[in-house]
C-alpha cells in the first residue's frame, strides 16, 4: 500500500467574515488530524499555515513553501478542510487542482467538499468543484466590496483608518481616529518649511538636518515606539526624497487626506495611485502645523514653477521668476570664473533667441532699486486714496465694484452690438450662414459669461456696507516693508510674479498685486485726484 506524505494546509483571513470561528486555524487543524487518523496510508509531514492572508492571492509565504517542498518531492499529498482554504480565486484554484498538482503527481483532498483526486478522480472534474470555486471567488469579491464601502464611509466621516499617524502627529489617546501634535516632530516640520521659504534648497535642508543629528521620520517613530521597520543606512539619513514627502503633504495644514491609493481589485493586491480629485479630504480634522498660506507658497515655489536651474538641481534667489520677454521662456544660470550669468533657455538650446547674458550681481541691484521704488509708489497711492475717501466720503470697495460693473456693462453692450451687426452682414451677404452662426455663438457665449460675472459683482456689492473696512490689505503689506538693502527668496516669492528681461537688457517686474494696484490707480483717476504717471505702475521697468 502506497504511503502518502501529507501537507496539511491551513489558511484564515478577514475574507472569512462571520465564518471565522468555524474556519479558525485550530479548527482546521483538528479536522485534518481526525481525517488523517482514519487512514493508515496518510502521514502528516508538516502543517503549512497562512494566518491573515487573503484567499484571492497565492502569494502566501507558507503556500509557496509547500509548493517548493512538492517540487523537492518532500510532499505528495495535500489536505485542506475545504476548497475555500486553498483559495478564493476561481481561475487560480482551478489551475492548481487541474494542472499543477497532477503535473507533480500530488494527491489533493478537500475533506468537506468530498474531493479526493486519488480515490475518486472524477470528484476533481465534477461540475460541483468549479461551481464551488466560482462561489468562493464571488464571496471574496462581495466581502472585499463591503469592507471597502465601510472603510470609505469611515474616511468620509473623518475617521483615520491607517495603522500609524503621519510624521508630526500621534493618535489622540481620547479618540483613535483623531491626531494630536507630536511636538518634537512638529518643530522639524516647521524648520523644513521655514528653510525652503527662506530660499534653501531641499538638499541644503537635508544636509543641515543630518549635521544637526535630527532623527528621520522612521527613526523618530522607532525611538518613540510608535512604529516598527527594518533599519537600513538610508533609514537613518535625511535626503531630498524625505524632504519632498513632507513638503507635499497637505496633512500638515490640518486636513485629513485619505484614499490616495487603492487596490487594483480583490484579486490583484497591488495598489495604484488615485486621481487627486477622488481623494477623500476632510478639512480641519486636526490642529495644523503649517498654515495653508505657507503650504501654498511652498507648492508654488517648488512644484508649480520651473525652478531647477542648476546642474545640481538647486535653485537660486530668482529661480522660477526670470523670463525672456522675447520668447517667454525661462532664464538659465551659467557660471564663469568670477561671475554668475543668466541666459535665455531658448538661445542656449536652439540658438534662435537673444544671446545677451545678464550678470546676477547687477540684476540683484536693479531689483532692489525697483522694489524700493514700488514701495514708495504704493505709499503715495495710499495717501491719495485716503485723501479722496475723506474729501468725498465714499467707500473705496463700493466704488471699485461699481466701476467693475460699469465696465462689464460696456462689454455686454459691445457684444450685443456685434451680434446685431453680424445679422446685417448676413443679410448683405458679407458673410456666409456658417460664419454667421459661428460669430453669433461666440458673442452669445461671451455675453452669458459677462452676465454671470455681473451677478457675482452685484452680490458682493449687496454684502458691502459703507462702514465696511476698505479692501486694502495689500497696501498695508507693502507699506510695512522697510528700505530693502538685500534680497531673499521669501521676499521675491511674496511680491513678484515675473521678472522679464528684453534684448536691450531692460528689466521689467510684474508684481503679484498687479490687479489690485491698477484698481487703485483707476480709483484715483476716476475721482479726479492728481493722476499717477504711466511709469508708476505695477509693471515697473528699469533699463540696465
């Protein structure tokens, strides 16, 4: 009589839902032991246990060990409590039962399903086997969908379902779904954002943190006992990738971000990144470490502008703000033995734009002069605005909005007139019918957009009272500036949108408060105060 070397395979996971008790590892082991005792030809060599592994994947450590032992001829019989213990993937389970096990002359027994490939070969090919495998597969899919639905609902309700709180936070001992600030880590996060905003590169930040002996996020969690991981040399050191992960994480503004990644399916356990629009975001979930304004400034500084201007991927004080006025492309840094210069990117790559260089030291001096000149202009404008308000007893904000409404009305009238004119053009056969409908649709679309804009302005006007404070906060921010003697990255990023240089080496600064600036000039001119000269505008130009 042939003796069979038996592998008793046991598996349990959350897939088993309400049946977890009856499918427990101890229960499976007991059933297989009792079954093997009934037959003298069955000798259990080893119990292969995968506890906590889904049946939809066969990438389980002890299942793979069992397959290797089969290949090494240590095992020639497999016993499971039922087909679902082998797996819940319909195609893969069928493949092992019908192809892999017969290939290695392995006997397969599923006790509760009355399957025995040696004593009853037909039991394997019985129609009930693939049907049960299909039902097991469907059960796994259904459970997966239900679990995902419950988790998504928790996420939407502001419940954090991750294993560990993000670096910078700890789980709130009073509410495990909330965060409290980890003071030591929060100091590091604030330092990182402050250094970037002051003009340091990510590499500079990483080097300084390493020189100060600041623990990396993982080492910090290991030391505090809030996480476990394998320690490698890379785990101990800060690098630009670690800095990037912190700078891009809007969790530090107080918002809970979940659902960034999801499993491909209940069978494929790899995660894929979800589109930003489909993330589950709960605002003001926890106390912020970084203000939203600081976070947004960093995003604009590092990720929304072309700032990689050196071979080492560092950026200098003007990075992301310099433009060639001829082609609109950015300027690139090049270093000589004694000086640093900026060149048009198009010229360097294609040789078809202006070849002029601009010395960095000279540009810094010009920008300092222009910023101081702009600050003085804003102070003059502020005085004139206050003079008008006091003399005429009018509201700055109300006047500005009324002026915008009047401007919109003029545009609406213009497009209505144009739409009527194309009707006449069609009658006179100056245009074809196709052209008429094209023009008419374009003008009607513009009129519709302008009417919506007008409605919004009228809504704002209704909410503003005469006593409301004037919307001149940008003026106050500029007035706070003392005389500028040196430049830093934060100052440039806060005030300047772009710095353009033309073929004559003229420098033009376009400020971020451009629209507000011209609104103020328009207010002064409409109210017949001394007219500001055209040179005193938010696109200040100075020749080299």
